[in-house]
């Protein structure tokens, strides 16, 4: 492949991803169609298969871009917080804000069902795991006595809990929250977890004294 061919291929790839993102934002992941994406990208349907394996592959790369933006959002939210509790609170509210502001793309991360024979590639799994780093670091400052394995476990639990609150609320389930209540309760929930985590640490130090 010549440099010019590689450049054209990369340009088409970018147009396809931009078109797919726009379609998801406009109509949701369930309404995504390869023919419409390629029409928006200004290319024939067959051009999709020159740069992606299939529609699943397109969605995979769209989700990769969304994860990168989410990671940047979380890094910016927690970077200036000296107190680990404040960092975790900021992370939770930043996650909520990202979900509210990027509803369709955020939903695509969790709602899209890839083909039965498609495994998630290692590079994408690694991208997902990077999000937990933002939670692990303040947890480590709260509990330096915890092992790395337990920090990872607790980070997954905390992420799952916050995601659950956000998801059922944005999906307007009957137990969901809305408006200011959603942000307030999300932040307060994190504060309760942090207080319990700090309390456990103090109790253990007291027992050792």
C-alpha cells in the first residue's frame, strides 16, 4: 500500500467513524445502519469493508473514542483534588455529567450487543480497565493497607454502584432519581462509602494501638 492509499484509507476511516457517531447521537445505537453511515460518509457501502471488518467493528471503534473522552473527563475531574474522598466524589459527578451530556454514545458502551462470534479484543478491554485507574488511585490513598487485587475489586464495585444509580435514573426506571436529586444523592452515596472506608481504617489502627 502506497502512502497516498494509506492516507485515503485513514481519511475514509475517520469519515465513517464521524458519520457513525452522528447517527448514534441522532437516533441511538439500535437504529444504526451500515448503508446510512456510508451514505453520510460519502462513500459506497463496500467501502466500509475496506477499513472495518463489519458494523460491529465500526461500533467497537466508536466506543473506543467515547471511552477516551470519558477517561479525559474523569482525569480532569479528579486531578485537582488533594483529598481522596473529594476526588471520588468529583469522579462520580463527572461520570454522571458525561452520561447526561453524551447520553446516546454513553448508552452505546453498555447497550450494544456485538455478534455472538465476536470476542472483545484485548486492546479494547485494556481501554475499559484504564477507567478503573481513576478510582483505584484515591482508594489507595484512603486505604494504603489494601492489596492491589482488593483495590481493583473495590474499584469495580464502586464503579458498578455509581453506574447503576446513573443508568436506572437516566432510563427513568421507577426507582430512579432525577434533576438535582440525582446529583445530590450520587455525591452523598460516595461520601457514605468514603466515610465507611475511613472509619474501617481508623478502627483497625485503634485495634493495633
